[in-house]
C-alpha cells in the first residue's frame, strides 16, 4: 500500500456507487485527493450503496483516519 500524507487523511474522498462488471454486486468507489482509489462494501443494490454513503461513510472515514 502506498504511503499517503496526513493532509490526504483530512480531505474527504469522492464517493460513487459502482456495479461489478458482471452485475452481480455493487460497491462504493472512494477516490482520495491524491488519486488513490479503493472499494468499500459488497452491496446488493445501488440504493444500498447510496445509503452507506449518506448514513455510514462519515463513521467509516473517522475510524479509518484515526
């Protein structure tokens, strides 16, 4: 894993709902300001992704950046 500086941890990533190429599941794609991308979750629908972004992503980000 690449090392990221502390400024990146305090900047929020952009978050988008994405489906797997085969359409079998959904995930949230996080793109950090430094361009680093990661996938979160294994969701059944786009609305589950959107709910995670709206209601759970803040707590996830706080836990990740501690």
